[in-house]
C-alpha cells in the first residue's frame, strides 16, 4: 500500500513559495527604482552561473538591454536627488515602475536562482496564467511606488528639500538590497518589503499627526 504523498508535495510547494518571494522582492524594488531590478537581474543572468532567466526573458541580459537600463538607472538615481525634480520624476514613473515590476516579477519568478533551481509556479504557463505574475508584479510595484511618491513631497515640505538626497539614497540602497535578497535569500526580500511599507506608513502618519497638532495649536505671531 502506498504511503501518504505529503512529503512529495512539500518540496514543490516550498519551491513555489520561494518563486513568489523572488518575484515580490524584485517587484518591490521596481516600485522604488524602476531600472535597478531590470539592470541587476540582467547582470545576474549574464554573470552569475546560478541565475538563469527563461528564454522568454533572456533579452534582459542582452547588451542592448543592459546599456539602456544602466543609463536610465543612472539618470533616475541622479534626478531623484533634487527637490521638485524628484516629484516630477515620480509622476513620470507612475506608469514605468509598475510596468518594470510586472516584467521583473514575471522574469524572476520563472528563473533559476540561488534558492530556486527548478521553477514551476509560473513557468510554462499559458493564457491568464502567463499574465498572472506580470499583474501581481504590477500591483506590488504600484503600491510601493504610491507610498514612495506620497512620502517624498511631505518630507521635502517639512525639511525645505534638504531630506531629498538622503531619502533618495536610502531608497536606492533599499532597492538594491531587495534585488540582492530576492536572488540570494528570498525570505529576507519579503521581510525587507514589509519593512519598507511599515516605515513609509509610519512616516506618513507621523507627518499627518504633526499637521493636526499644528492646526490645533497654531503658532501665534508676535
């Protein structure tokens, strides 16, 4: 009599969860900086033996794609450091970051990485299943982008723009860390994603509380 099949099912389930973690970390990184995960995922496919994108996403590691995403990455990193310019950039990126999130979720979740050597959750899908990872990535990147775009003007107003370079640098580091974690330690990528969301929400709530206090107890003019 055959025994229960639970042990045989556990491994594929664990792999599927890891694929989702990989895609989520990459999509969240795109919500902070559209070009960071596209460029780094392409580099990883090109130079890391443990990372292999499926044929449908292999164009990310082509010379042309790496040059384009690399140049656009430098432009966004520089532009995001200047007050007012960063807000304009966020408006422009409202469509680009979610699109990048869909691409990297689709590519990353179906790729072989350090922790996923046999992707099965989304690979070989057809119809709606083929679009599902892209849609999930779009949603994750859009949520992170919305939080980023909401925090930046508030911080700029509160600090007369002095906080823009520091906040932007922190977002760049966070985006890089999310990509690295997604490739090497996917569980850590999810932890970082939660941390980014929590910090953004706390900053917004703190600023809102400060506004309410100012409205309740306005500073009297002498």
